[in-house]
C-alpha cells in the first residue's frame, strides 16, 4: 500500500449505500471490478457492506480477502450491539470481528426520535450500546469508524445529547466519528455550524467526518461545508448513487477539494483518471453516464454559444473553470444555430480542414437552414465534419447513389422478413446488391457493405453502436418528420451522425451513410480489427 497522507480521507460506500439505489445490483465479480477502480483512483476506504447480510455478500467478502489494493483499506459495515445483549455476545459484531476487513464501520442512533420510535431504548442504554460496541471491536484489534446516524437531525433537536453519543464512541476508541445527514434535510450553513461545534469539542481527540445525502440537492455542497468547518473525512458514492435522490457524489467532491480548495486528497496523476473511472463504474452498474455531470460529463466542457466559443478561442479560462485535462476530460465545441464562425473554425481546426472566413460563413448559414428543418448537430460530429467538407469543396463521397429500396414482409405465421437492394456507382463501376436483415436499416447496411466492402476494406472495422429515433412534430402523427441519430465506433473513437426526413428509413439511410463516410475520411484511423458492423437491430 502506498504511503500518501491525504488532507481529507475519501471513504467510498458505493458497494453498500450506493447499491440501495433503484435498479442497482452487481455480481460478485462486478463488485470486485468496482473496488479495484476505486483503489486505482486513490480512494482511501472502500466499504464492502454487511459481510453476512446474504450469501452474495459473504461470497464478495471472501473474494475481497484474496485481492490486493494499492491505496484503499476495506471496511466492513455493521451496527451497534442490540439492546440488553453484551457486545461480545452480539452475533453481528462477531461477524465483523471474524471478517478480514481491518476497519469496522458501525452505525448507531443519535436522534431521540429514533430512540423512542425505532429502537425503543433509553438515552443511557443507547450511549452504552455505542461505547460497548466500539470498545469491543477495538479490543479485537479492529480500527473503528463510528457513523452517527441522523446526527444533524439529532443536533437540531438536542445538541447536548448528540455530542454525548459521539463522546461515547470516542471513549470506546473510535478513530473517526462521522456526522450523517441521513434524511438529507440539512443545508450547508447548518452543516457547517454543527460540524464546527463537534470539531471544537472533539477535534483534538478524534478525526471528524461527514456523510451527506442529496435530497435537497446540496449533498456535495454539504460535504464541502463540513470540510471547511474542520472535517477531514468525507463519505459518499461514485456518481452519487444511492436511494431516493442519491448520496453525496465523490466524483464531484474530489476535484472540488483538490482543485478548488487546495486540499490534496490523491496524487494529481490519479485525478486525471477521474472521468474514465466515473464512466467505467457507470458501465459496470449498467447506468447511462450523465452528460452534464460536473467535471466528468461529456458536456461538462462543451461550448455552444458563439460568444462563448469566441472567448474560448482567445483564452480558455474565459468560459472554463479548470483545464479539462486535469480530470481526464475533453473540451467539446458544439455547433448549432447559436454558433458563429469561431465555432466552425474551431471544429475545422480539430478535423484538419482548411476553412476561410467566407467558408465559415457559408457553413453557419447552412447549419441554420438545416436546423430549421430538424437537424441537430450537437450529437452528430461526423455529419458536421462532412458538412464542412461539402461547403469547402474537400468532400469525397464513397459512392454515387442510383437508388435503394427496402421490402418488409410479414407472413401469416408471424415471421417478418426484410430485404434491401441498393444500386450505386463507385468510380465507373456499377454495383447492385441485395441483402436480408432483421430490419430495413440493418438490411441496407449489409447491402451497402457488400457492394463497396472490397473497395473500402476498412469498413469492416466500423461498428454501428447506437440508433436513436425522435419524432419532431408529434401532432402530425405518422406524417411527422423523423430525426435519426446513429453512433459508430472503430474501437478507439466514437462519432455521431444524423439524418432527418418524413420517411424514417430515408432518415436512417442518411445517418448511416454519414457514419460510414466519416469513418473513411483521410487521416481517420479505422484499421482496428473490430467485427463487421451491423446496424442496430430490433426491427430498425
């Protein structure tokens, strides 16, 4: 394990608290992958959950016992002893003792309301439950973190008793007491005031931490307020996973602490993996990444307005609060009817296309015309690249279309068959090809590849990975204009293409051709050996 002394400890509870979010369920193997991703980012504690809550958790802790982590320490989670039971006789505490995890995190009650309505114990017994449990685990050689459940609710109700609960944990030997905003009801100023009181009273004896939720939309702000008030331990989850509205998002908290507040929590080189780690864990959890997530979202450093882009071209600090490279993200210049020539120039420079001011004006005018018809280039970088090439005379089509047609037939037995025929010219050669597919777009894709695959062998490396359809004017029903967005990938990179038409198949064809033509542009590396592509199925 590396020897790095963080200004603030980062305690991740994705594998326990995060799994309480809707639809969250991971296999043992997936949980181990998440744990290693957290360790690689430099987090200091990985909470594995209850080591005996169910067979999968038992298997997970057995798997963790055989893993080696470079930075993180594994914590097992549990509760204080039951009422009227000695700590040494409490089965749940004994499980923590038997666990390989060197850290035991136990949660206890702090709010009088819970003592009266949930545990039904006296305040004195609750203090004994906290102290006995911590002392027992410490006596068995465990490091103990005490999570004070509903601390801020309890502090508002009875500050004196809430502090007594923390003192009971400190007297028992806890190394950290964590102030939990379990209901997510507290605002930053209240977090700061309560945390400052705890630090003032106990800070010389124990590390103070905060654990916040996002019910009021201030989970991250509350965590930062706690640190500003003296907390040096923060708990949360990756991407804010968790029940209700989620937990405080460590992916946002970490760069705020390190880049904004000057508190080094991980080595700077690790911070550069923030974006890839956030997206990797989204992928493992089968969650769609939030494009507008702070720091790591695809659009976190996207610029659309012409004035903004002009400022960016002059000095990136005019409209970017940090260099996206610091968190492993990229700048993204978006094109739309709001854009000016500067946006076109920036995108052309990225693509290596020579553009004059007059060309840029022509492109802007064309974009405005197309967007009035339903085009939308923000998610269609490939189509926009090709548009620039067409307007500047550097466009080289893969083929010349003579015609295409599709036939979809459903038989009495319920079987649906689809066939597409294309007629195209490549140079002076005419190609006619027919192919079957699971839908018209799939069939067109196959027929086109059969026709030009030998001429353009790199087409086999381009995989069509996403297919989205949107109706633009629903009031016209089946006569509405359709927008198709199609994503393609050659392995190292992914790009988007767009097609718009009243005919959904034509819109799909336009997007398909743009996606393939962009991947074949000069200087675009397609030779990655990925499988032959097929358009998205499901009858598209």
